[in-house]
C-alpha cells in the first residue's frame, strides 16, 4: 500500500485532542493518530487486539480458562451470591 501525503487543516479543538493523545504515548506521532481516527470513522473499528498486542485466539483462550475456573469454583461452592449494595 502506498501512502499519499495530504495536507489537512484541523480545528483547534481537534488538533489539541490529537496532540494530547500523541503526548500520552498511545501513538508514535500525529500522523499515526489521525490515520487511526480516520480509519475508525470511515472504515470501521480497528481491532482492539492490535492495541494490546494480542491475537483474538489468545483472548478467547484466556476467557475459556477464566470461565472454566469460575465454573469449578461455583461447583465447589466457593463463590458467594452477588448482592446489590
């Protein structure tokens, strides 16, 4: 995929928001933050798995493990019933 250079003008609030997100360390630079925002807005939500550097299979495996542990504890009577505050 070839990248094209397009000069854009952002409003002050939008620019401040992008700069804040870049300063937080979530993105390496301004361009990456804007690219991700445009992708999410027009192409669909980017996989959250990329953000945490995991694969969907790893997440599903961890979820199965956690749910199995919950079922085991429930059968053993180790879990207390949830009570609203």
